[in-house]
C-alpha cells in the first residue's frame, strides 16, 4: 500500500507537469512558443513525428522510476538503452504475428536472453525455488534459434534478435517484469543471488 | 556520429523548448534572420540538398 501510494503520487506530479506543457500549447507564453505551436500544428497535418508533442499525457504511460519494487541489485544504470527500472515494456515483433507483449503479464516474468539451448543451472534452481515459495513467476527464454530451451516455461523464437536490440541486452542478460508488466530489474549478466534478492524486494512491499 | 540518428519524444520536446526560447531571445525583429541561419546550419549538418528539398516541400504544406 505504501508503495502504491508512492507510485501514484509520482504519477500525479507527472500529470501536473504534463498539464503545464499542454497549457503552454493552448496558451503560448511568448512569441517563440506561439511560433513553435503554430509550426507544429501546421506540420502535424502531414508529418506524423510531431503529433506526440500535443498528446503528452496520452502518448506515454507513467514510469515508476522511484518505485519501492525496483531492484537495488541489478545493472540498471549500466544499460545504454531499453526500458529502465519502473518503465512500462516496449513491444517487440519477434516474428510475423508474434509479439513480446503477447507473452507478458499476470505474473512476474523473467525474460532471459539465451546463448545456447539451456539455462545456467544456478539460475534455473533460483527460479524453481521462488516458484516453490508460491511466487507467480514465469521464465521466458529468448533465442535466435528455433529450439525448445530446457527448463524455460516458454521459448520465444526471435530470429532477428530484435529483443536484444530494443532492450540493449546480450546473451546472459535478462529483464524482470512485474505482473503489471513494468520493469522491476534488469541485468547485463543475470545471476541467481541478485535475481532472488530482487524478487524478494518486489514481493515484500 | 550516429549514421542513423533517431529523435525520440523527449528529444523533440527539448528541441521544441529550445527553439521557442531562442526565437524569444532573438526578438521579433531578428527571429526570421535567426531561423534562416539555423536552417542553413541544419542543411550543412544534414549534408544532403535533396533531403533539404523534401523538407522545404513538407514545411510549405498547410501554412
């Protein structure tokens, strides 16, 4: 409950900031802002890229950047791209008619980028231990080969390695998603200890 | 330099705000001059006259 309140206070603050931005769009405070507003409105009829500029509130879901559920034992700050801690997931088209978001949600989801056909034993044991403790957790293995990865609840075939590209992660790295699909931990190289402490932190709140 | 740069929404918002304040800084007398200078610098940075031409066409629409 404490965490829910913190997340929503953050969301409320962001909405107030966003409202300031839309006011600036509706009632430009200076000649410069009026020119920009008019230029964007004129461009928006043919140029799609400017349209999000006047849909601030609807264009981006709130990022729970300071959520208490966010891991304190991951590699978040070392990532050079991809959704950060607290952010909603980005969808990735894995294959024709197969999207990442079709597979996430309803439980904690550990998405692990596989190099070979198997998952390190230590990591598998950690996932099993968490499941045995009653934690709703799915292990999704991403592979660029069309194989069934041993020990994974599901193998996602990603021949173009689009997940790796969009999430800025290589084989051995992983993202942990909350049941509401927001990111709560991410590792360039995941290990059992840090996975378990992150899961523990997320469910204790 | 990144051969395939992508301006995300946050970047676009930053450009929006900076352009607005720069136009104010230049003032009503000089803002047109400022914008033309900026357009020439942008064309130089882009390095392609043909792309500049399509951008001119896009900007001329719906004035």
